[in-house]
């Protein structure tokens, strides 16, 4: 398949022509012959299938069996069912198989902040799983970057639940549009590797317990899983750790109550490999399939439990239906390719991978336009650091030897063995050949004799010095500290002490401490190359020489002090999420801590201006923008009553203009502050769009807020609630208040429903349009009964303001005087009086 976007190869010019991805089509990967059914149809087919199985067959299906895949579900030959293959990883077909594309890591795709690219990467990954006949992909991975040291941060989408949710949503869509089942993992709170499967008291089989409150669970950690379910995910993988003292894979609260009941998840829960600790209790707690099945806890082991009544056959049927429904949902029963893990399914995905690799690179510092290089006048380049080059051993088949050499992914089961790898040094040497540049390099970063010698090389004095540093981590291995590996800081400082134009390229799995050299005035530029996949070399060269204008943005905060993050992995077997919802930028904001670089930050070679912010209720046609950049928050295939919740209630429209001389992109970010009752951080990300603009071009952007986006989790009422009062909308280019470009605090909501009429008091209020004398008053003319009967919602924008609110129904008479209808039902609580501006009472 040819991509309809600009291929970034060889379009070079000495006067810097910038390329962006505005012409990428939205969903080029849709395979038209994939049969998708509704969940209801799929469940009906799965039910019909289950009725033809014996109890033995059904029990057997609840545990994996041996096979070539990471996990395998038993075939049922008499029903013409060949079994199901489950295979890693979130970034491509993994587990060491041949001929896969090693796609950019999760943390890198997130850094593009580009939903089109989220989708396209997932769709290309789906094509490869499908091309090899794999039924379930073991991804996406959406654990939140709570701990900067977590070894698996690179597989996920960063520190913010909204951003992670958007990534998860488009991943599931893209993958499942290819007919491959997505597995949202690791459910839930698997935010560290240390002690993930060991407990000193209970033996080697139990992991640490993540202990957290209900609000934090809903608003931070459950959020991306909810987005996956909304997108129709067929599977969820429960994690190794415990949650609030109970093993995740037998945790009734998180599996049955939160996932299956509250989120209405209709697919299956599979255990992480070896995360099942008991059989019957897990099945009752919500686990549907034990993987890889070697522990003998489920499968046939459930047979006696059914016979002795400890588990009902109905629950076994439910497990089978859940295991098979995704298979029918995505039409895997019809002409699905047969399993061949080493089949070459890579197509021309390297093109997309190169594009995304480039789009996710972040420019952090660029003093006096050090970058992009001008090849007419800047001819001499000295290159340093083992991270510029490849591993000594060539391509590592397991991803576990990443301590040296350029990194394209991290290690562990998330790693995909690439077919090739273009390291930065190779790409720079090629560039030098083609454009007559002079290069010297030292990649042995312990060889300070050679390094010092090179710094005295007279031909290169006054030239550019590129220092490549990295930090690696893996599943099973948290990092020990946040410094660059292999004395990277010493290397930077050594070079910067002698070279007046030192450019540092940071190739890191997640947060890194940059303090040892970031303020050195000789460090004139810093590029965060992230984990850009096997086209790393091509991508970084495009950025450095201006063939691509950087537009990636940080997906976590980079702190000045490691302790500033306020969270860390624990060695105590109890990981207490005491920070609550105050994670990453929310924590820095609350405590007024200035980080080195803010969440959402990233520079460009051009500049942008913002104007004309407007908030309107969705449905007010005059306010609906024609923008191509309307945020797409479409509903799921079928998730019953939850659809309403994802519908847009407000649209936020503004104009962005590229006021520089070159094409480029910006990511306007919508941060929202909530009324006080929501007890939220000062601001929360609730929208973004990567907007590509030619030099001088303007575009109108429309972001939408769904009902869920403006709600908070009310722990008393156990539901999402729109807070009453004033919201502030900020459009910013990072979480730094100094980067706020537009502000509007005219969004008020007032929400009455049966839960909000505390103490059964009568709730009455009136609205008057600004500059109008007409009041639209609304009152309840009868006392609230038990159960309460008021169930109305009113929300409004700056066109209205609240005029009255009290324990009676007031209205304006013909003489514009306030009158009461005399209905008084007792004083309202302070809570309501405060929320509703009682000082405006007449
Ligand atoms: C990992 C999972 C992975 C599974 C199968 C586990 O160790 O935590 O992410 O999918 O192995 O390889």
C-alpha cells in the first residue's frame, strides 16, 4: 500500500524547506473485508457456540494451552474452531518473531499528540498481527507514568490520563479495524516493576499492593481503560500486583464491579502471564482466562468446582462467551489468515514508522536558533556518545541489552525485534557524504583521550558538537536513578566545556534529570529524541537539518529535583497513592514547584499566535466550526448506556496562526479548572489537537468537551457529576501558566438531579440573560419527596448569569422587582449558597 503522505526522504534544500504531515489521510488502513459485528450479534454467536460445547471443553478453554504463541486458547475441532493465538506486543508483533516492524514506542507515539498518527500506527500494527494470523494483540499498554523510574513507562502513553485515554482509544480502534482483538493492559495500577510478583510474607507469588482511593482510581488510573472499553476493546489483561490488598486477577471490585458492571465491558479478562494465584476465587472475581495456563488453576481444574457447586456452570458459560465474543465481533471466524508468526507482514510500514519517529521528537532548547543547522555555513560536526551508534552486538533479539548504543525501544515483552536499524551516526555519515559536510566522531565514551584529542582538532574548532546520551529500562527492571546512563552527564559537560555549540540529543525511555548541564550556556540546543524506532537515524537527521520542523510535546514533566515528582516506586510492598489526583503537572501546579520542562512543552522552528476563543454549547449551530480539526470523540461500537456520556456538550473554538517563516505544527492544549466542589487540581488536560500550518496560515480549531470531560467522580453518590459553578478554559502550549494563550471563564454549569438535592430541600434558581431584563426562572413547586423527583439539568455559558438562588421561588415581576411565590422549605446548606452566588440574591 502506498501512503498518501509526504515521504520525508531526500527532500533537501539548503534553504530549509520544512515538511509536515498535514496531508496524512485520516484512516488509510481500513481493510474493507473485515467483518465487524455488533457486540450483541457477537455475543449471540458466542452463546450459540458455547451451547455446542461440553462442560469439559468449556472448562478447558478458561486456561491457555501450549503453542507457538505467547498464549494459546485450545481449539475445538468438532466446531471447526482452530484456537486463538495471543501475542505481544503493544509496539508490533513481538516475542522475538522475524519480519515485524518495530514501531515507535508508546511513549513516543504519545509525544506526537496527533490522533491521526495514533490511529495509523495502531492500524499498521494491526495489519502485521493479522498478516501473521495472530488473533489477540497483547496491547495497548496504558499504565500511567506515575513513577519516573518505572521500567515500563516507555510502553505506555505518559503521565496524564486524558492523553493516555485518547491514545488508548485510537489504538483500540486502529487495531480492531484490522480485525485484531486489542488487549488493554495491565489492569490496574501496575506502575512499578519492583516486587511486582513477590511478597516477603506471603511468598514469591504475590506482588505489591497499589493502595488508592476511589476518586483517584476513577479519574486517573481507570480513565484510559474506560477509553479502551468505549472504543470496543475485546480484552483486558489483569496485572501482577494487588489493588487495595487483593490480587488484581481475583479482585471482584476492579474486575466485576468497575470493569464489567460500571464500564459495561463485554469482552474477556485474561491474566497477565502467571498473575493468577488461585482458581475458583479468580473466576468468581471476574477473571475469564488464565494465561499462559501452566499453573493448573483454571482450565480443567475448574471442572470439580462446577461439579461440587463452588462455581456455577452459568459463570463458566459467561467466561466462554466473553472469550469468544471478540472473535466473532471482529469476524475472525471468516477467512482469517492462518497462523504463521514469521510471515513477512511488514509491507512498507517503515515509511509510516519513520514519519512518526520524526513527529514524536521534541525540541527542548534552541538558543539563538542553533537548530536547524545551515549546511551552507555550518560544515563541521563532531559526534560523541555510544548512544549515537548501534550496539556492539548488532540488533539485540530480546531488547535486554540496551545499556549502550542508540535505543529505538525499551526491553522486555514490549520489545519487538526489528529487521534493521538505522542509528544516528550512520544517518549523519550519509548526510555528510551527500552534502559535503565534515564529520569526526568518538562513540567510546570512556575514551577521554580520544575525546579530548578530538576537541583540540583545529579543523573542527568552532564547529558543532552533537552529544548523544540515553537511558534504558525494561519490563522487570525499574531504573535505579534518573541520570543518563554510562556517565552521560560527564560526557556532556566535558564536551560543553570546550565546544561553544553543543547540542545534546536525549534518547530516553522516560523522564531524565538534565540538571548537570542544562543551564550550561554552551549547551545551545537540546533535542528529546525519545524512543523513535528503527528509523531513529533518519528521523533525527531530518530534525537537525530542518527537513522536518519539530512538533512533539512532552508527555510528562521533567523535574529539576527527582524528589519534586512527589511519587516513587516503593520497596515496602505497599505502594500508597497518597498523592491522589495530584500527579505530574497537577502536583507541580498545586505545590507551585517550577520544573525544568513542563508537561506538554516542546518548541518549534516557527511561532504561532492564538485568537478568538469562543465557548458554545454543542447544538448552537451558529457556533459550530467548520474546522477540519474537530476533535473526534465518537462513540463505541456498543457500550449501551454509556454513549451519552461521551457526547459533546461544549465546543471550544479558536484560531491559530503560524506567524513564522516556515511551515510547522503546534499542539494547542485545553486545560480546564473545575468549580471548587470537584476538589480537582488547578488545571486538568481535557483537549488537544496537533495543528499543521504553512507559514502565514491560519486555521480555526474546534475542541469539544464531553459530559465526562467536565465531570468529576463523586465518591458519595458513586457517579460522575458535573460540578456546579464556574469552569475556566485555557488554551495553552504547555502546562506552564506562562504558556497560556487564551482564557475564558464564562462556562458555568448548574446541575440539579436527584442526587444533588441534599437534605431533600427544594432547589430553585433563576437565570437572566446578560443585558436582558427577562428572567427565565425555574423552580420546583413541590417539596422533594423520597426518592427525590427533581431530575433536570441546566447549563449555560456567559450568555447567562445566575441571579437568584434561595429557598423559595423568586421571579421578576412586570416592574422588574423580585417577588417570591412564598414557597419556603427551609434554609439551604452553605454548600449550595456558596456554589450559587447567593450574594447575587435580590
Ligand atoms: C507481561 C505482559 C505480556 C506477557 C506475555 C508478561 O510478563 O507483563 O505485558 O503481555 O508477559 O508475554
